[in-house]
């Protein structure tokens, strides 16, 4: 009896967190290593990639923005299959930065991009790749 009760409660919690009838994204929760490569049109100098680690769960599928001295808000978050898309706005000392992101998960890895429009009229594209490296502590 308790086993059936816990199963029903677990299914209800999954339904609330993912949306009724939604299928979870094919992503293994845990500690991920994320590498970001920045591309700025018109800048011939290669910017070295940046690597960080982050815990990713089904409830938090979007890696955080690393905009220094700014506050970022994610809007228009959507999930279609294994692809997560979003828009974001960051407001800081340099002004407002707007961006759109997309990540496609493949179990223990992902690829994605975030295109950001800077106040100066410049567009920056962040190419991201991630791989699951373990469990979160």
C-alpha cells in the first residue's frame, strides 16, 4: 500500500515540475562541465574558451549567465523535445543586454548557443558545449 502511495505522489510531483503530460528532457542530472566559446563579428583575435562546472537538473535546464555586475532575468522559457529555448535580459552598469538561447540535450552532453545584443549595437554569440562529469555534491 505505501509503495503504491509513494509511486502516485512521485508521479504527481513529476507532473507538476514538468507540466502535465510533458516528457522530461533527455538529460542526465548531475555535475556538468560547460565550455563556452565567444564569437564577436569583426574581432579577429580569438578569445580563449571558458570552462566552468554547474549542477543541472530537470528543473534548472538553463546554465546561468556570467554577466559581471548585472542582474539577469530569463523570459520566454520553452521546451520542445530535448531542446530548451529562452530569452533573457541583463541590466547592469553598462546598460541593457538582451539575448536568446538554445540548448539541445543528448543524455550526458549538450550543444547550444546564446546570441546577445549589447548596448553598443554589437552582437556576441556564445557557443556552448557541455558534458556530464559526475554527481552534484
